[in-house]
C-alpha cells in the first residue's frame, strides 16, 4: 500500500496568512485551482474581536459570491473565458469556493483568481441588478422536492438558527441585501488567513508557488486578523420532530435527520467524518443485511441514500428515500438506529472489507482533480485533503464507530420530514 | 489496440498510466425500435444486481467490496438511433492495490453477462418483480424533475410520432406494465447473441493478459450494426407548439431548431462552435444576453444534437417573461445568422471547446465515450479535435447558423399572455 503515498501534497502558509496546498498529478492535462474561504450561509450573526454583534440578512454569503465576479472595468468570469479557462463558484453552509480549470495560461488564470477574490467592488446598481437572477435561482430550488426536503430537515434539526435558512436566502431576505452587507461580510471573512488556495492536476509546484508568492506580496492586507466568532447554534431550540408538506410530487419522499452532539476541532472532525461513513456503510449500504431486506419489501428503492455533514460547530446525518410507505421507512430506520450497537457487532466481520471499499473509493477520486477539489470544499471545509483521509482511514478500528453512536443515537434529537403528493 | 473476439464483438484496450483505477465498459448496441427500450432498461437493472454465482444484491455488493470497493453498474443510453446498454466497472489497479483485482473483476463481469440469474423457465421471478417495481418508481420520479420533463416533452414534439426516437431511451411506464418474464428473456438473448459488442479497457493493464481473459468469453458471431447512428428527419413547415399549465415556481421554455449537421460532417465543427456561441458555453449569447444582461433566466443554454439533426435550447424563466424571452432567443439566432459576433467571442468559444476537449482527456469514461461514439458513427479513426475547432472560420459558423429552422416550442408553467 506504500504506493498510495506517491501523491505528494505540498503545504505552505504564506507571510500574509493564506494557506497554499499543491497536489501535482503527473500526466494530467488540466489544472484545477480553488480558493476556499471559511465563510458560508450560516455566518449571518458574528462577533469580531472587541466589537458588538453584527448581523446580515440570510443569503448574504451567496449573494456576495455572485457579485464578487463583477468589477469596475471587467467581469472575472469573462476574463477566464478569454484565457480559455472555465470558472465557477459555490456557497455552502460553512464555506464559499471560487475555482477555475484550465489547460493553459495557468499563471494568468491563477492571478485572475487571486485578484478577483481579493479585490471587492460592490455598487448599488450592480447589487440591485443581481436580485432577479438570485430570485430565479431560489424559485428553481423551490420546485425541486429533494432540495425542499433536505432544507426542511436541516431547519427542523436547528430551529431559530442560521441553519434554518436556505443557503441562497429567501425571496424576502434577498430584498434586504445591500452593498454594505456584502462589504461587511467581505471585510470580516475574506482575509488571507481565512482562505486556502488549492491547486491540483498537471503543473509544476515550485513554479506555481513562486507565482502565488509574488502575487500575494504585491498586496496589502490588515496585519492582525482574527476570524470573528459566528453564532450558529447557540440559539438552537428543541429539534422539531415532525415536518410535512404537500407538493405536486408523484410519490412520497421522506428524510430522517439526526442532530449530533459535539463540536469538532478540525483534527477530530476528520476521524469522526470517516467513522460516520463506515458506520452508515455497515448498516445501510448494499452490502449490509438491512439494505436488501428493505429493498425487497418495497420500503426503499434506488433513491435511498444517506449523508453526513460535519462542521466545526455542528454535525448531523440524514437518511432519505422515495417510498410508497413512508411510515414503514420511518419505523424501520428508527429501529435499526436504536439497535445500532448490536447491529455493528453483528457486522464486525464486514468491517475490514467495508474499510477497504471506502479506501478504494478515495483512491479512485484521486483520478479526478475535480473530485479532489470538490471533496476538499464540501466534506473538508478546506481543512484537509483526500491524502489525509487515506491516512486517517487506515488507522480506524471498529471501536472508533462508538463516536458515532455517542453523538447521533439520541432519538429526541431526531427529526422526520416528508413531502407527500398533494392529490 | 483493437482485437476482434468474434464477428461483431471487439475488444478495445487503451493502455494508460495516468490513472489509479482501471475502467471497463462493455457496450451492447442495437437499433432502437418503438418498443425495445423499456425491456433493455429493466434488463440492465437485473444484470447489475444479480447472477447465478451471487444471486442477491447483498452477495454481489460484498464481492465488490472485497475487490477494494470495485464498482459495477449497468445503464442504457442512446447514440443517435442506436440504443446502447452499457455495463461499467471500475477497480483500483493492481499496482496501487498491490494485489490482483483486475482478473477477478473480469471474471465477475463474465458471470454477470453470461450467467445471469435465470433458469430454463426464465429470470428469477422475485428479482424481476423487485427490479420492475423499482424501475416503475424511477420512471414516475422523473416527473418531479421539471427541467427534464420539459426537455422530454420538447423531444416528443420535435420527433415524428412514427419514429423510434419519439420513445425515450430509458423506456416508458406503460411498456413496463406489459413486460413479462418471457419478454425479458428474449431481450437478454438478443442482447447476448445479436447486439454489436464493444468492450473497452482503459488503465495500467497487461494487454496480453486482458486479451487472453476476454478471449475466453463465449461470444457467438453476430452481424455488426448495418446502419450508423445518425437519425435524419425532414423539416416540417408547421411549427410544433405546446403549452402545458403546471403549478411550478419557475416556468420552462424550451425550443428545438432543425439543423441537418451531423457528427464529423464538414459542418460539424462549425456547428459545435456555433452552438458554443449560441448557448453551449458560459460565454454564449443566451448566457450573457438572456441570463446576465437581462436577468431573465436562471439557466439558458443550448445543445447541439449531432446524431439527430437539431439544436435544443432550454431556459428557466418567470411566466410573465414568456414573450420577452422567446423574442430575445429568436433575436440571438438572427444575430448569429447575420454574423453579429466579434472575433474575440469566436476565439473565446473555440478556446473553451478546446479546453473542454483537453480536460476530457483526464476523464477515463469520457475517453471511452469518445471512442465508442467514433465506433458507432462509422468514424473509428482518431481525429485532431483541437486543430479542427481551431480552423473554424466566422463564415462557416454563419453558414451553419443560417440552416437553423425553428421546429418545436414547448412551455411548462403558469398561464402566459399569448
């Protein structure tokens, strides 16, 4: 297995505080670069050091992401286009990511990325114009029952918190967003020490590092930055145990959410994340005893899946399916979860196979610069790379799955959300 | 490197040390008919979940887990009028894993293809019943994806009702109801013994060993496909238009333009660039003028259907903007036809297409797809795509754009003022 480590990651922190991670992949034509900023949709209430509480409307981080591309005399998106590169950005609960992929003119692309993220330009006119596009985006999500259900599940787990708001905000909240809100969020979070630049794919790491250093040395940033403290789950009320909505869907959709108990510092977070993936894999994957039984009984179908979200201040898991018998799905899943300690011991013989299987999937992702970068943003919130996952995973034992039982197996912290056909 | 395993059965080995995984695709091709898609889709789902050696999904999944999380799946897709059933497999290569995984995986695939869960009476009834129910559920759930629903209804407006293309490649609920064990057996036998087969193996492999392993598979000779993928339909002067009312937040307006430009025709690369300028890239007229400048849509894009002679435009809009968006789209087409785009825009789009092509070289499934499409379209030779795109001129783009003729318009959403 030693060969797995031929993927060598170079990890630096530059003088201004920005973290740079470089993962060269020999033989690849494309280079994929991503700036990950440690701010997301949940950062709507925060307290900078020696300052009172600041609030911004729901959806501000996502709005900012849209507007950051537009500058006084250029549009970064078009600039990437002229360089022959593709660019994109996305906002998640805890982070915002800006990225490009290219097969040439790498230096110009890297400078464009660093410059447009690090030089804001918000005007009233441009901010007002974006309201239409973001409104359409929100409406499009509203028509997708899968997304409605997921958002309702998170909102039910964390009522009265920023997690209860959709990532893009609402049609009402986006009306309130002003240039000043974008600037406030920007000033508080878009600082080098709160960002990571990841470059993955075909490139020469030494040269890229020099380009980045040169670019960063030419810019001024405030020298003493401390990330504001975000008030995310401090105000969370009791879990809302049931939520239902009727929509014009063909078949019922149901999702069970489990609110975790702990705050996870980055180092433990990775272990917890992977233990969680193994836990759900052993209990619910196709290779488990439960899957086929539920599948053959018509309780789940190919849409069945689970997901784990592990952030610094909160963690939750969810399981969902499309089914004609939502009540049976709920009681079956509840029973398996309640019984998970015994079920895990029964499946202990499978542990090593399932661990190898996850290892194989992680190795497979290393065939794709995009998969490496996406996982870095979505699962790791910028804190670790897939190579770290491989190392940590190899050290896990079945006893580590107790972490998951301790955190998630608390029925009063569970919610059940359903979207039912309106006719 | 290509090897003939039997008449109509080819093995294509693509050695590469770029990837940690080895990818295998076994592609079965037959002409789509008005009624074969559903049975083939159900067959794909049965074949990917069971075989005589691993009769349940659980046992099969455990076997795959033991092969370092190897993945096997089967699905259906269409290339022009050719219906394809593909079995795909991925596994960590033997050097990375430091253990032999490829040969056991090839053996497992042989079990899935040649020893499915059936006896002289037919496929295992319980397995078929479960997969049938599951497919029925997936087909019903498609209706919840409004963007896809609109696209599908546009396709049905565009295609003549007598054409096999009128029927979706993934099948229909009504066909599924009428399927029985017997129809599944005949679908399997014709797949196994009559379909053209193309097997692709891409990765760091020992070519000789791979060849020897597949040479043992008991394929019979069969006729290779006589026709190629291209589907031709003549332009009808009556515009096919349909407006459906639906209680959704965001309305969908989709258009289909007739364009007789086919894969690797002289007009193909100009057609690709034209589509890139229209709505196929983020630097396109639809994206910049409909979405960005006018803020009228969250998505607005176009696709060149180079195996069936048309261009599709999809938009997500507010119902009250129907007329404005529609005239704006038609205005973008007229501008293309009048050559109203700058040489910078042309270069940008060409660059973007070349970049996507190069990026595709980093994706094993994309490389295989490209090779498969070349096989099925009767153009198996490799081709310098960046060069061909680079040589496209403004005149060629305009000439292709002038052939665009609006054939079908589909709208889904709240009431509009006509």
